[in-house]
């Protein structure tokens, strides 16, 4: 076994150096694989179907990868298209690929794998008790599936069906990041422990390099170890940096769950081959008793207007935590008055985040802070954008003149960097699911279409 896998970047559209890509291509990889999405950025991409990264950025990266694939005549696999892996994201990236192919006289067999889940299917699984919560998952009820957009996360198997049939370019919906890199090695009988650990190491491109960047990594997978090499100039790998990547997005760095089982890195060893290459041995893979697919969902919860302000007055900074609960009561009464009872204050959320007093840690700051300046982010969330904006206008006005007992007369409490200060942020989404579908076959939640490009 001597298989080379190229991960050109951590996210399609994040960008990478062409020189780094050229080094990877020159090594003659057997497959190029790239992740295009994640839930890291929050629920908006899944809820709205709008990709995080621009068409221009994605097209630039995709063009280079399609040309590299054509030169090598190896498969190109891209997963979680359009950030969320929604069907719309797969179709979006496929449209870009067709345009690039026409402009550059490229020809390939294209396979598309869709991962959207219809509400009826999810309700059926729910009724049969086959949707199981993961740790800290929200409580769900049957009607949730009608208002939530849900995708299932695929493992290697749907990808392998297309690889077996000789498809050159595979654009997949929501996929386990690691499955993109593990699919072909598994087909060729590679050791599963090494394969899944290799895939985990390179899923984010050179994120485990020093310094971390958006460039790529090359893996050489052999019978009893794999070598991972960084491709960019000025970049290096160490045993510690490679081992540390098992902490990324995992509560337990030694046991990493996949749809078909668990990667166990307890006895893995990491050895520096040179400044750019680390050798890994000793990982193993434990097959699960039953196959599961993770479910991810997001729903629209309202529309939001934001106000950004700041204050440097020490007295105001000290008073704000006490004044804001009083402001909430004032705004509830104001909403009833202004809208003549047509808007229920309970449907409106007015939130103040005071940056400089421990907001990022949400009240768990270990050391009391005494800021000289305070950044204030005000969000107004309502069932529609017009209502959110209307309420934000008097929230902004009142917040700039909060009553300060230590000051006589009218004072300015918040300074706004923009005029007008109210900025409509648009729809707001929330995650609805952190669950798995149980008792499923590896491919039944996904559908595939193919074409010649």
C-alpha cells in the first residue's frame, strides 16, 4: 500500500497558494479531496441556503482543482457544498463546475450526492424512535421537522458508490469531513485506523501546520503508518501540531466518532521525519454495533436589527448593568404604546452585549474587569424586519440618553459610530438538531444523480 491523498485547502473558497498546490500535484496524488462547509459559522447557511464564501472565491479555487484533476486524471471529491451541504449548495457548486468546464474545455463524469431530508421521512424515523439525541442536544418534537431545514451527514459509502463507477468529480451534500479523504483508501483495502486518522489530520488542510494557514497537506498512506507533509513555503509540521488536531471539534481527542464507528488514537505515535513531515502509527478503528447518520437542522426564528455603540464614561460603565433591566421594562411599555397593542412584547427580544466586561465568556470571567471603555452591541429581534427596525429606532434613541443619577440633567450615555445607528441584519436562524438517525443503511438517506460534463 502506497497511496497519496491531496488536501489542497481546508475549505473550498478559503484560498491557497498555487505554488503549494503545484507541489501537491507534482507528488502524483491518487485523489484530491476538499471540504466546502461546516456548522462552525453558525446556522445561517443551513437555514437560508446561502453559502458563506462568495461565488468568486469558490470559483477561483474550484477552477484550479478541476484543472489539477484533469492533469492527473484522478478523482476530485468535494463535500458539504455551499457551506451547509443543502441540495441548493450542491446545485450551486455544480453550476460553477459546468461553467468552468465550458470555459476551459474540461470534460469529466460528474456525480452529485444530495443530503436534504424531507419532513415526512424524519417524522417516520421519529415515530419509530430512531432519532437519538447526542450530548447536549435540544429536546425536539414531531412538528419541528416541518419548519426546520435538515440535512443528514454522509459517511464514505455514498462517495464510494460513485468512485466504484469511475466518476471523476464528486460534489456531495453534507458529509463527514473525514469521509472525503477516507473513501478511496477504504476501497483499496487500507488499514481503517490509519485511514480515519489520516483523514482527520488533513480535513482542515494546513490547519495543523505552523503557522496554520489555508494551504494544503499531502499524505502518503502505507500499510503500517502514514506520512503527512505540509506544502506551503515557510510552513512546517511537528508531532505536537499534528497530534493536537485531534482536539479540533472533539470533546475527546482519543475517540472520534464517525457514522460507522470510532477512531481510537489512544496508542498513536507521532514522529518527525523532517521539518515538513510527520509520521503517524498505531491508530485503530472500532466498528460500531449499528450505523448512524448525524442530522443537522436549522430554522428561522425572526428578523434582527443591530446597533453598535460605545462608552468611555466610567460612571456610565458602572451603571449600565443596573440600568439595562430597567430599560427592558420601559421598552415593553413603549412597544405596547407605539403599536397600540398589536405587537406583544414577549415576541420581541432586546439584548445588550457589553464587550469589555466578560461578554465572550458569558458571565464566567474569572477575574473582575474594570474596563476604561465598553463596546455595546444591541440586537432587536422580532417576527418581521419592519417591526425589528421600528423598535430599534427608539431603543437606539433611549440607549443614548439613559438616566444616570450621578449626572444632573440629560447626558449622552452611548456613542454611535454610524448614522443612522440602526442596521438591519436580516433573518435570524437557530440550530434545531444535534441528533443521529439510527437503524439506517449507509446510503438510504441520500440520493445521487450523474451526468457527463
